[in-house]
């Protein structure tokens, strides 16, 4: 895993005071900040928790404690969704103490086993069996039948098992606190044995869910299935195995994801044995399509913005005529432009930020691109170059690169009949070495310029990036 960029504290999911602040990535032996590994993306983190738990069970731990080299797991506080790294074994060899009052086995005995044979649990198994029989799709339907693994030699006893064609499906009821390690171990077992693990819930709400429910949900392509008396009755009435499905649909252009719920039939689901997933809505596929659509749309905006800019500069249309099109521009900006909101046209500025569009600089750069003055009342490009070098030294490094990329050197030489531009270039290069701070780039607008002029990336920040020191 590559090291993540720094995140603001309010965006992180990690606790602020972890016992283990850094972790050792076993594949690269790099020491990483725990908060950066945990990150700020819940979907990614829940899948990472599963990957870490699985790797620990298979003796190929992804993360180790940098002090004692014991494998680490990712756990969460009960009172809030704050995560941290914890030793899988704590025997006093390490100064970091992450063990709670109860062991995993003790908690498992007190909570998980207590709920395992509850009245609701037994009722849900019966609803499952009746629904499977009603569908006519399944054979060898049974409760608590021992599954002997010919590949691994291990065995499991799923709540309900049934055969669908050549595939055996193991249905497990998730009621309370099935540990992530238990979930990961069962997932690995059925993957090895060529079966499919299918978790069902008694209920699944948008908010207030247990972390153990999310461990299943996020690792099942953000789909959850609910079995109830109502779904069982509908299964018997329709002759199809019916379940309630809850899923999330990703939003476009930073819109919030939408939580959906619908009653579906098992034969409408996609079954992926390799990923041990069963889903009605393809969340991962939808995210990939959204990202592709946004990338395509975003790629069109530099030229669309440029056309708008040239129209206004050439007085071919007014700001009001282009208002609807321009208002869409910030919504298509990269996702990390958190301080960019809707664009106001009177005056041109971004709400939520004190940044105004650098109008004069955009005119200069579009002038360099087109080889003629754009928006500034000058006759020749060389006048634009003099104007920028004199009035806006913090953009000079970028403008130099624009002249190079757009191959305007010969044009400036042709227009420099008096030789004044050559003299200015020699003078500002000397001044750059003596007073580099005067020419440090105006990074407030760097993201905007790199978005509108991607061919200029990366833009230099200091004279030392482009000029020799002597």
C-alpha cells in the first residue's frame, strides 16, 4: 500500500491518541502513520479490516507493531466510529498496551454464543428453510448440517445449507456480535471449499448499525439481505426465495450516497464465489462507472471553459449568456477541491473561499496558448509578455513554461525588434537568483491552472526548479 496523503484531523477515522501511532507494513518494511493507513474512507477501511483479519489468520500479517513485531488488527471503539491498531497477541513484551479487560474468546463466549441459539435466531433459520423449499431452486436443504472440507480437512456447521446447481450455499444469520475474525475465517473456509457464504440479517438500518454488521455489508459490495416473517410468507406465496435487500448507491459530483431498500428474489442476485459476494446492486461497478463518467466529463471542461473565456474576451457573448454553462464548472472539479463551491458571476468568485478568478493571468496564459492577445488590449504577444513580467512576477515561472510548451519563442524573437524582451529576460533571470522569494509561484491558483492547462503540469514553484544556481 502506498503512503497516503495527509488528512485533516476532522476527516480521519482514527482515534486521536492511539497506543500504536505507527505501524510496520510487512510487504515493504515501511513504517507508516496509523492514522494515514486507517484514512477517511469508510468503505475502503471496512474492506481493509477484512483483508487484515484474513492475513492474520493465514500467517501473512499485513501490519506489524514496529516495536515488538507482533501482527496487528484494526479495531473500533464502542461509543463512536473511531479505529486503531491493536496487538493480536499481548504478552508484556511491548510498551504499547492495547488489550482490554476481556479476551476475544471471553467476549465471544459471553455475547456471540449467547445470541447464537436465541429464539429469533432459531426462527430465522426456519424462515430460511421454508423460503428455500418454496423456491424450488435448491436441493439438499438442511439446518446445522456439518460441512466437511475435503480441500482443507476442516469442517463447519452453517446455520442453513442448500445446494444451488453445483454450488453449495452456506447461509449464516448475523444477529449481534460475530467477530471480524470469525467472519474472515468462515469466508476463507468457504472460498477454499468452493462454496458461497451468504449472510442474512434480522434488520438492517441506514444509521445506528453495529460495526459487526458493517463488516459484512462493506465486504459484500455494500449489499445486505434481511429475512423475516414477511419475506418468508411472500416466498411461499410466489414460489420464489424472497428477501429484503438494503444497499447504497454512490452519488455523482460529491453528492451524498443514497441508501436504498427493496424486496428482491434470490434469482435476481449476482453470485461471485471468488469474492464471496452476493449482491442485487453492483456498488463497485457503479463506482467505477461514476468515476469513468466524471473523468470524461471533467476532461471536457478545460476546452469548454476556454471557449467560454474566448467568447467573453472577444465580446461575442455576455456573462449572463454563459451563466448556466459556467455554473457547472466547479461541480466537475476534482474531489479534493473542498474549498470550491458554486461559482458566482457577479463578481467572479468561489463561494466558501476568498479566491477570485485570476482574470488577468488567465488572459495572459490563453494569449500564450493562442499566440495573440486575449482579453487584454494589446496588439502583440510580446506586449503581453512584458506586461506579465513587469506586473505579475509570481506568475513568471508558469508563463515561461507556457511559452515553451506552446512554442512561442520564435514568435517573441520576431516581435522583439528593439531587443527589449531579450534584455528583460537576462535581467529577471539574474534577479531570480538574487531575490527568489519575489518569484515564488502564487500557489493559491496552482490547482486551477493545472486543471485548465493540463499540458503545463507540473508547474514550477521556485526559480531553483528551472534555473541553475550559478
